[in-house]
C-alpha cells in the first residue's frame, strides 16, 4: 500500500484533492439535490480509488554501487544464498575467485518467512533456521580456506543485497539458486531484478543439491 | 583465512531493523491509520443517527452557524497554504519566509479554535440535548482537540524556527508538523461538509 502522506508536499496535495472532492459533492448536493450529491460522490470515489491503486509514481530504487573500491590484489564478494548456501558448486566458484587475490567474502542468508509471519514480526524461527544454514556453510568455506564471514539478511533477497551493500563494498555479487523449476527466486525474477537494481557485476550460480547428494553417494 | 559468523553468546543480539520500510514513514502511516479509525468511529455514529431517524438535521429548533463555520473553514484552509509556504521557504533557505509562514499558520489556527469555542457558547444546545447534540460536540470537539495538539506542535516549531534550528538541509521538524497540520485540515473539510452542509 502506498502511503499518500510521506511528506508535507504529498499531504498538501492530498489536502487540495480533498477540497476538490468534497467541494464537488457539496456543490452537486446543494444545486441538484441529495441524489446528485450521492451520484457525484460515487463517481469521484471510484475515480479516486482507481487512480490511487493504478498510479505507479514511486521512483525506481537507486542502483547501489560499492562504497569503497578494493585494492588491485583484493576482491570482495557478496554471496546471497539460502538453501543452496552449502552447495559444492558455489564453494568451488568462491575458491576459484579467491585464487591469487586477498579475498573477502560476505555470505548473506535471507531469513525466508511467510508473508503473515513477516507482517507480524514473527521472524525468530526463520532467522534461526537461516543462521543454522549459514553456520554450516561458513565452516565448509573455512575448511576450503576461504576468508568468509556471514550474516542473516532480510527475507526479500533484493532487500538483503541492498542492506549488505550499504556496509560491504562488493566487487561482485554471487547469487546462488536452485535449478529452474525448483527455484522460487528464479520464478520471482530475483536474478534479473538484481541485475537491474544494482550497479555491481552479478554471477548467477545454479546449485543442484539433489544431484550433488547423489554424486556423493 | 578465517571464517566467522556473528555470535550472540556474550550479549543480546542486535535488533533486526529492516530498511524495507523507513521507521518514520511507518510511524506516520500507523499514526494516520489510527486517526482514521478514531474519526471513522465518530462518523459511523454520526451517519447512523442521520440515516436511522427521520428527524431533520439539524434538529429543530436549532440551527448550525453554516456561514461562520464556512469562514472558519476558509481560515483553516488558508493556514495550510501558509504552512506549505513556510516549508517551501526553508527549503530555499528563506528563514524569514519560514518564520512568517509559521506565525501566520499558528495565529490562523488559534483564530479557528477561538471561533469554535465562541460557536459552542452561542449555538444554543448542549452535548446532553439528545443524540444530535452529542454527536455534534463529539465530532467537532474531537477535531478541536486535534487543532489544539497541532497548535502546540506549531508553537514549538515556531520557537525553534526563531532560534535558527532549521536549514534547507535539516527541517524535519517542520515537515512532520506540516503533515499533521494538513491532516487536521483534511479532517475538518470532511466534518464541515458532512455535519454543517449536507
């Protein structure tokens, strides 16, 4: 829902709209009688509601750039992964990226939650589950010799990226998802959304956990 | 080469603050939602009284001072214009404009409130004179209470303006006060249109 009173200027425009709205209703009722007033009220209400829900005047989110440019022999990678955070393919990619440079990896695991739980701020369970996956992933990265730290992020992966970029100047973002057909993020267009929104190179890694577990067996 | 998460063992975890919704925007949204519900409950009672009974409105032999209230409405609407002018002035670095706008807004709001008090003294009926009197005083009184709160906010904002607390970059106090004042004005237009005219 868009709040029409986010600033004084918007509240002022809302006031002008209210004057026009009620002025027209009162004028119709006084000149034409009660039913004219009701008619104008109905028409204006429908028009106002249609305009309010159809308008799309919110500015697009700004592209967030890295705050601190890295040194030449240093690379900072932001990894966004949830269930695939422990995937072998993701780990291999990070190891590959870390060769010959001083790497700094920040792994952000979004705390996936249902909309109802999000709205009621019932996030403890989701955050605890995300933290567990993150801890396991970080220990695997440590075993692989990768300098990584991690944090649990917002349930919306794009918001989690934006939050992380405010404090972590990434040179590259690695987005890890399930394969197409099993990935909720791909279905929601998270990868394309991230490419449009952030001015940082983005690598998409598809991690097939089922195949990986079969290969291990 | 070291991997580490953020442990929470030694002290409480930091609060999770998402930047998805700005706290001030969310606060204003929740505040206005609560105000709409408050006014909505009074308007529900008002329309119930108007629709359920066959009695004319206002109940004879009483008359509502439509003209005086209309002038009062014009004063309150004008005070919103001066409030907007005040904020636009400080955004352009015009402190004199900010101060003049705020003083004018404050005195117009005060005029509105004093006129309403005078109207109460002369209207000829009391809150205990049936449902008609009760809902009239409740609706206009509730709005009057909001005007009083708005005037208090305006007073502090005006004092701060004369002390030079606001600049083109920092004028959040004027902005929030302005939103509240416009909201009060919008509610009065609804009250005046429905109670006095229709």
